[in-house]
C-alpha cells in the first residue's frame, strides 16, 4: 500500500519533526510505502520582512537583536533539514497547494495529521485538508489538531464542506469528534 502523509515535517520544531518521523516509521512498520508531501515552506525561519508601516521600528529592532543568533539558527535549520532529508522519504517538492492539486502524488491512502493541520485560525488549507487526488482515494486524519476547540464563524462552511471527504477523521479536540 502506498501512503502520502501531509504534516508539518518542514518546521524547525522538534515536536513537529519527531511526530512526522514517528508516523512515517509506524506506517513503514505496518508495510506501507509512505512518503511525506514535500510542500515548500512558506513561512520565514529567522528574520521578518521589512515593510513601510507603523511596525517598522519594532521589526528593525527584532531583526537587529536576532542578528547575533543567526549562525546558531542557521546551523539548527541545517540539522533539521538534514534529518528530514535523510530519515523521511518525501515526494517531489511542490511550490504550493495549487501545484499539488494540479499534479497530485499517487497513493492508495492520503493521511493528514499533527498539530494544527486543520488550523481554525487560517481556515481551510487545501493541501492539509487533502483536497487533491482522485476522489476514490482513501483519506484519513490522524490525531489532527485545530489549535482551538471552536472554528471561527468565517471558516465553518469551508471545514463543513471538506470533512465529508474523510473516510476516517480523528481529532485531538474533544468537541470536534
């Protein structure tokens, strides 16, 4: 069986990376040919972008204050990326969710799981909600967390429309089960 897992494996965060690794290892032990969806990281690791607005002084101060830590942060990022590259097989890299939808990786089962994959603050994220691939492909969420117990009113319709595609949904929040 071939599985594609969508999780936050590219975060510079021990919990996210170890969760991705543990799920991959367990799926492999069960005989699955598992790959993680390699969705290009969109957030910044270190420095915030400069923009001409009222927050500019704070951002400049934060960036200058962070400058001495840059070599250590760079080494940490490099170690995280090397661990993921060496220990967790990945699909080809996708630039964004639209690229995944246009040319989805083939699998028998798509799995999403981990912290805030269904993020109630950002709304429906198409790749995290497995809104790609053939309609008959099984979709599972594994211990997925929304980040809060209630979904913002603006996002209720999007989540309500996306969840029926799951064959086996699993949430950490009690109220969503």
